[in-house]
C-alpha cells in the first residue's frame, strides 16, 4: 500500500461501485460490493487488488489509478467451491471451479479448482468478505442452503451457521426467483439467457402452479439453452419434477440431469416416456449420481418405453432404491426387460431391502430410554410397481422372486401392473396373500396360468382355491384387470366366489375387466356368472368384450339387469359375430337387444346403469329396438355405439330418440357409415336436445363422406354446415349447463319426460280401463308445460319472488287442476276421485284419507264431495310443492 494511498484506493473502489457497466460490461450494471484487498496465489508475495461483486460475478482487478485499472480474473458466484477462514479469520481462502465455457459435457471434463488467498490491508477479519460472497449466492439462489455441502468442497462451519441469517432476495420474483437463478446460471455457462424461457416459466408455469418441468415445452431451443434451464432449477424447491415425452435426449441433457440429481433437495418426480437415450449404461450412471444424494426426496421414478438392457445398472439401481425412504412409485413399463434383466433388478431389490432393514434395526438399537420408535418410519415402502409390457416370460424363478419382493415390501403395495408380462399367476397368488392384501389396483392381463399335463383338472382346482382365498381377503381392491388372461370356469368361479364373500369391499367400488378371458365352454362360465354376480354388490364396472358369448348373452343379461350396484357395462367386440353371421339367429339377436332395453330403461323406477358400450359389436339393424327405446332412458349418461353398422337408418332412429332423451350426456358413433343424411338427423335432434354435452366427432364417417362428396361442392358445403351446427349445439349445451343451469322450459321438458316414462310404467296403452290415468297425466303435463313457459324470476326457488309468491301461484294451479278434474269426474267417471287417490297412495306414498268401507253412492253427497275435494287440494298442493322443488323449478 506504500504506492497506493488509502484515499486513492477508496476513490478507485467508489469508481467501481458507480461505473460497473463501463468496467465489466452492460450485463453487470449493478455492483453489490467493492473493496481493496491483498491477494496471494502462487508465491508468498501479497499483492494489492480490488475485489468487486457485480450482479452474480466476482471480479479481481489491479491498477494504481482509475485510468489504469484492469481485470485480472473473474468467476461466477456459483463456481465457488471453497470458502475457508484461516488464521483466526484474518485470511480467506477462496476456491472456484474453472471450466472452459465451450465445454460440451460436464462429465467428460475433470473439475479444476483454482485457489486464492485474500486478506485485508489493515489486518482485520475477512469473515465479512466471505458473507458478502455467500449473500450474493443466496440472492440468486435463495434455496441453496440445503445443497451447500454438495456444492462446496470445503466451507467453514461459522459460515454455514451464518448463512441462514443472511437476507433473502428482494423483491421476491415468481417461481421462487426463477429469473435470477436462470440468468446467473447462464452466466456461469458463459452463454446468453433466453427471454422466451423466462416468459414461459413466469407466466405459464407460475399461473397454473405447474411444478414439473416439461422438456417438451422447450425442445425447439438449442441444447445449451435446455442445459441451462435444467441446471438453473437444481437448487429450487419450486420445481419438483422433470418430464420428457418422445424426445431424443443428448449427452447435454443427461449431464444436466445427473448434476440435478446430485445437488437437488426437492426433486420428487422423474418421468421419461419413450425417449431415446444417448448412452447404454444410463442406469449405471444414474445409480452413481443417485448414490451421491441418497437423501433426495424422490417419490416417483417412471421410465416408460425406454430400452433398458443394462443388467449391471439394474442390479445397482435395485440395491440403491430401498435406501430412498420417500420412493413410492416405480415404473419400467414397456422397457423390453428380459427375464434375466428383471431377475437382476429383483435380486438387487431384495439385497437393498435387507441392507436397509438391517441399517434401520441398527439405528433402532441405538435408541435408549423411553423413546418411542416407529418401525415403519424411514423404511422403504413401495406403493406402486409397473412392469407391464415387458416380455418377462413364465419362468418359475422370476415369479418366485417377484413374490419374495412383495412379501418383503411389508404390505405397502397399492398398485401392481403386470399386464402383458406372461408371468405365472399361480406363483403370485400366495405371495399376494402375504404382502398384497392392501392392493387397490391389480392388473394381470395377458398373464399365464400354469397347468401340468398329468393333472390339469386338479391343478385348476388348486389354483381356483388359492384365488378364492386371495380375493376374499383383499382389503380395498378397486380395479381388477384380467384382460387376455385365459380363465377356466373353475378359476373364474374361484375369483368370483372370493369377491362375493369379501366383506371388506364396499358396494359399487370395484371395476372388473374380463375382456377376452373366457376359454372353453362359455355355457359353464355363464353358469358361474349366474351363480355369483348377484352376490357381488361391490362390482360397479364390468367389461366382457371379445368373449364370444353369442346366444349365452341372453342368459347373462337378466343377471346384469339385477345388479343394482353396476354403473358401467361393456359387452362390445366379438360377442355376437356368430349370431349375426346366420340369419336363423335373428330372433335370438332381437331377444338379446330387448334385454339391452330392459338394462337401459330399468325394471324399477330407477335404473342405476350410467354407461353402456356396444362398440365393435356390428349389430347393425338389430339395434333398432334399442335405438327406439333410448328416448325413455332415465339414467344412462354415456353410450358407445362405435362400429355398430348403424348406417343412415340407424342414425335416423337415434336422432328421434335424442329428441326425447333427457339423460344422455356423451355419445360415441364413429365408424357407422351414417353418411350426410345421418349427420343431418343428428343435427336436427340436437336442435331440440339440450342435455347432450359431448358427441365424439365421427372422424372416420366424416372423412368417408368428404371423400364421396369431393366432386359435389354444394353437398360438401352442406355437410360442413351440418357439422358446424352439431358443434354449435353441443357448445350451447355445455355453456348453458356450466354457466346458467337449466331453464324452466328445460326442467319442464325433463318433467314431461318423466311423465312419459310413468305412462309406460303404469301400462297406459289407450284401453278404456286406463283412460282415467291417461287424462290425469295429460292434465298434469299441461300444468308443467305452463310452468315451463313462465319466466325464471317467477319460478326459481332461489328467487325472493318465488319464496313470497310461489306457494300462491302453485295453489292457483292446483285449484285449476282440481276444477278440471272435478268436471272430468262429473262428465266421465264418478269413481275418478277414488282411483286418483289410490294412485297417489300407491305410487307417490301420499295418503289422502281412509276410503275403506265407503259406499259407491257417497260421491253423490255434495258436502262430502266438497270435503274430499278440499282434502285432495291440500294433498296435491303438498305433493306439487315437493315435486317442483325436487325438479329444481
């Protein structure tokens, strides 16, 4: 300092503070700190330097005047690797990572750390310099505290303790100050930042609260831009997941991902779907990165559609995963895992679980006194395992290893998907009894049921008995998928008997899929259905597609009709092809479709079925009975008639039913060759239908029609106008149902629809004996129609005018109704009052008075007649009030 006075040094520092953009560049327009220091790097000689922190970068300058000041070195604050307080905090050792800016791969270049010793000219402590550096680091990466030990090679304990006391970033920016972190990280990579990335994160991700970084949103950017984006979130708790779908990942992606895994303290989800990996030993490298951050709170690891042939990596990963106590879901679906690869992974899991359990026991043993120990706390408990789509084969060893894993998993498994693996279920049943009774979703489609050649019958009975015991013990099973798993009648009987005796499953809670499952005699399987289905109230969804049921469907459907807990039924596909191929079976097909009508409309007052699918059944004209009956359906919400060969005639019948139907919300009709005439019928129906919300656009039929009309511009334009009308009608229905709710007219139409159904239920067919009931329904229908014509403000039950005047208005309506009924009684039938009172008592549970032991001539008594009319008025008013309130008038 002999050649540089204190005043001159302060002048230079002040110049640095006020003019950082002219010294360092426009990018570093804000200087956070500037001071004079003495530095020592290679020799024992101390040299006078100026230390400046501008934005997110540290600068070391030298010079004796403002005009001669020059830059010696600089580094990004994120490059800090060492901060050591030496010699009673009088010397500060700084180490930073030096990496060329053009480096393409982080993992391919060894880390070089440069060191520098600093002290103050007056010999005071240098802790404030270290805290200034850490304060800058915290300003740009506010949540880096949990990762300090991963970022720094060495950091003095006092600095670690004081880090939490440093001020937070102000003002706070969206997504946990993403902008600051991203720009600082781009500077560390020595590349420009992209405003587009900042805009997307701060606007879209912040607005929707999206915490999973979707690489597909930025796949159009350069690799370095994507690399900087992934790296910038490694210290942020806002981003908790990485997602990539069908991307060709490069080495830059993988390097950034591994760096994120090593340093992150908030990564909970990692999902790569059908991505191409640049390295074959991905799992090995992934395991190495994960082993350096074993406290990572990873909950979901999903690698789907990625070829994984790294047996060494699978073994390492299997051994490592049980140490992640937070892991709950693991998916290797469609990864082409062979039996050997799967065995390597399962063996690693077994070894890892044992090591984790031994470690946990050792920790528990160190606890003394009266400390309460939770044996499940911190233990590996996988809840979801998905190995579907992998050709695992039917080997005995694999099935046993999977069974051992389920047993070692302490019953935590809730989701198990083995669809398409062809694994032996015989070996799995017993293991599920030990460790899988808590399963909620069990998918075993396309699996293998082993049978010995010597005793096929006995083997089937044994398997059925084990299945019976298993399915009677499940605690909360919600979905069971056996698609493509060939079941004999014995095994099917065992499964259904177990479900029927299971008292743990609540009513209408189980979705059961048996597509393409029945082998052997369909008669025997339908006998099993007849025996057990009614004893399974827990089944809410049943799928029996592609089972070639044929004429046995006629026996099955009455059972289905009686399943009051059933909400969804799918019997499409190859179930009627044999009947349809021969005309002599036309009567049987008509009888089957009639049973469908009973299923849709219900035998009792209410039908519980919400969804029916007949897709790919190709029943054609045989469905006309069902199409005609849809107008009276009360509960059906969703109907799938795709690929049923309806044609324009079927579309016409469907259109007429849609004009009356008030329950259907979603309709699927693709591949029915309905043509332009069919589209026109649908458009006409939607002019009057206000309740259908979704019509899956028949793209195949539309494409065929457009091709046929390619040379007829007028018809082509007409078709486009019809499609536009259909879309507009659906939009009208959706908008109205969401915003305003139904109008009085629509509610009146719903009530009229209920009355029409009531007429059929009361067998009103025009005969003389039913004429009285027909007229009564007609009178009530006219009154309801009158209500529908009134303004909403006059009828709405939430409106004050309705509360004040609604009762008087309904009283007038009832008075008019009684007057008309009285006139009808005088002119047509003296016993009408008695008949109508009985009808109210039986159908509506409204007891007017006891009419027993009355003489036929009592109606002629004028005083008693007026008394009964007054009594009828009172009861009708009560009934009418209750009815209109239930219908939301």
